[in-house]
């Protein structure tokens, strides 16, 4: 079974631009969560989508948004990029989002210059 | 406030020197506790899930245990390839996950 895939793997943007990251979950998984990982803060939860609906949201500004499609694929968008948005963005999928194991993708490394 | 704390932040072991990593948590309710291994520049790799106090899981040189307030990841006779960052996460009612900041393990040959 294929794992979680994320595209692109690396991105370089400048301040003020916007970016869209993509995540394809494991086949059959309906819950997709997004995390931001930085050396100082560790893994910070952004949001979770289940059946095309945002079910949970972390404490991030409105510049961070996401969506999920009917095939469970998910996208995350960051508008008006800031230097502090440089991070590894991780996507994780699980069957239902209940007490299920989350499986992570390889991440997208975003660098904001 | 839900919180997960891992200790130590970093650990250096000689090959074969057993030790334990700690994950303590303060949460409103525990649906599950998860251990992951993360290599530099990669996504976390799932190791174990524990659901209730007293539960134990083993895989090769790793053994995870759970009490009502903390979990331990015991590493027996580690090898250099066990070097990685080990992350602990808890899932609370409402399905949100909270992660600790990890323990960076280095095993010296």
C-alpha cells in the first residue's frame, strides 16, 4: 500500500507570496491533518479535515487555510508569506481520525526569503 | 491546558548501553499515546500506539510502556542505526493530537 505523499518536497518563496502544498493520504484514509515543524517549536497542529470538512483547527492565523477533496486529497494554502513561515510542513492521514494511528508523509520544506 | 513534555532533550549512548526516554502528559482525556521516530529531513515514522495504563508494546530493541501520567520508551542494547529523534504524541477527545518536542538520540559505535 502506498504511503502518504506530499508535493512539492521543496519550495523557495519570497515574503508576501502565497503557496499551496498538496497531500495524498493512504488509500482508504479519510482524515488528513497538517502540522508545521520548526526546530524551536516542534510539531504544531494546523488543522484536520475529515470527509471534506474541517474538524479541528490549531492556533494559527487565518493566512493558513486548507481544504479536502472528495477523494480525501488535501491542500494547504499559506497567503502573504512571512519569514517565520519557513518550516517543514507535514501531512498525516488516518482511517477516521478516531483513536487511530496517524501516518506521516515526507513533508514539504518551505523556505521563505 | 493539554501538554506533552519529553525528556531528556538529547541523549548520547554508547552502542549496547540501554536507556529510557520519558514522555509525560497532562491532558483532559487520553484517547491514545503514540511514539514516532523521525530521521533528519523526513516525516515521522510510526512505532507504537498505547491506549490504556499498564499497556506495553515491543518491537525489536524498543519497548513502550504507559502509566496514567507518562510513557517510557525503553531502548535495549541500542545500535548506531537507532540514532534519530523520538517523538511522543497524545490524542485527546475531539481527535486532536499534541506532540512533545522530542528526544534526540545519538548512539555512538
